[in-house]
C-alpha cells in the first residue's frame, strides 16, 4: 500500500462523526459532516459527470435505435444475410457469418459515439489513465469476445427459432438464461484476465484481515488477488465473483493504493455480502423473469413489425438473420423502458450487501470514507425520483447515513473499547 493508504482511519473522521462524552451521537449530523468532506468543486464536477450520464443513456439508446433502423430501411441487413448465405450452405455457419458482419458494421457505425463516451469524456473528467492505443486494444479485445460468445448465443437462438417456430420465445428464453449462467461462471476466470493482470496480494497486513473476514463468513477462498485497473482508470473497485466453485476475491490496485485499511475492509465486507447472501443466484432468478418477459414482448412486437414492414425490409420470418436489427431494436426498447425497475432491483441487493458489509467489517467510518471516494464520479445527494430512475447503487448520502446509523446503534462497543484503552 502507498503511504497515503497507511494513515489511521481516525484522522479522517470528522468531529460530528465521533463520539463525545455527554453528547448524543447524531447520525444525520455525522452524515452531513461526511458529505462536507467532498470539496465543492469536486462535487460540482461529480454531479455534472453523473447527470451527464442520464443524457448519455438516452442518446445511446437513440443512436443505437437509429443504426438498427438504417440497417433495416436501407436493406443493408438483408444484403449481409445474402452474403452470409452465399458463403456456405450450413445454416449455423450462415448465422455466425452474418453475426460477424453485423457486429463489425454496428461497431464501425457507432464508433464515434463509443469513442466520445468511452475515451474523450472519461479523460475530460479526469477519470481515465489509459492512452488511445491501449484503450483501442481493449476495444478490439471486447469486440473479439463479443464475436465469439455472442456468436455462440446467436447461433443457438436462431437454431431454436428455425426448429420451433411456434414456441421459439419460450425456448429462446431458456437459452438466454443458460447463457447468462455460463457467462457468470467463465467471466472471472477466462474473460477478465484478457483485460487486466491478476496477481496474488502479498501484503499480509491487508490480505490477512480480508481472508479472516472471508473465513468467518464461510467464503471458500485461500487467496486475494489484485487487478491492475489503474492502467485504465482511477476508480476503486473490488468483487467476490464466480459461481459453482469459481469464487475469487479481487480488489483493484486503485482501492489498494488510495484507501485506508478500514476502507478496504468495509468495501470487501460489502463484496462478501453479495456472495454470502447468494446475490449471484438471486440475480439469475430475477433475470430469468426479465428474460422471459423480454422474449414474450419480442414475440408480439416482432410479429407486428414484420407484418407491417416485411416487404420493404425483406425479413422472411423470425428465423431470418436479416431481422436481427429489428430484434435488437425491440429488446433495446424493452430494456430502456424497464431500466428504472432493473436499477431498483440492483440497488436493493447492493443495499443488502452494504448492511452485511457493515456487520462483517465493523468499519462504519471506513465505509463512509469509501462512499465519499466513490462520489468522485457518482452524484452524492440525488432526489428520490432521480435515485429511483438512474441509480443502480444506493446514493452516497444513503450509504453514509446507513453507516452512521449502524455506528450509533453500536455506541456502547466504541465507548467500552475507549475505556479499556
């Protein structure tokens, strides 16, 4: 850890968040004191970045929808299908060839937007460390992963659609659910290392408390890994990822180098909460419902659109790959409209992990300080409707208040430890 990460957490606790003899601890006053730790100029910058993300979401949806309509209305998707069919007579291979062509065209057409959002904007707000060449390398890796994994999914889905034309939406949902599980299992072990190096954490002063907390909560991990995320950004992050025996405890080097040990323990306690509370499995169950609803919506919307524009767009049926832009457009509409509800589901489990992390780490001030640090790029104090619509994590204010409320309820533990000292 760096020298800055070795400082005592107590030196960073504002007076209103400390216990004083004869004074009742006030969680609201303590929360406000922590909120004031973020300098005004940084809060303005953070608010601007996060609020700009609302427009990024809207414009991203509109741009992708526009591209899909262009591919349909100009006949480009139909020509890509015809080229794939001329390449081979084997239907699954035709589907894969179309997918590769479609993905490359889509990437090229959306590249100016991708470059602005992923590179220019991140550098404008001082959140990125990555030069263009390195960033572009990651983009190409991501495209390759999408071509391979996406190709497997698309071939399977179109195989279902062609063989089961009446019930394709049911079996397609099953395929989608199985693919989500497959991706969750392989991502930590096989995909994440394509973008970052993962090395064992050797600093016992940091590693041992994390592993102790893991053992105390029944997490089967014998090591902690560090990812070199600082080569890409300045964001702090950690996770306990994997399913079915692929569990891995990871923190990035930004968290390691920028945070105190209590902050690290608080963050890792939160991440362990996801594992112990089975959020991975619950997430799969929730998205099973979402995927089923999405395919039901897709079935009706595709049939309506095909009946209206079949001749001009040249889409034969649901098993025709030329209809993939239409499918993408319909699913894009579904998930865009559903985003507040999806955010609420994610925010709920994140809140549960927050409470677990506080109980596991017993570091409320470390948790509050980590929340302040995260607020370098997350709006600290949104309105209730704003938080419901756009936040997939509890707001910084909510997280700090929960930590200070936890601290207030454990005042006896703190005062008794001070007496023992």
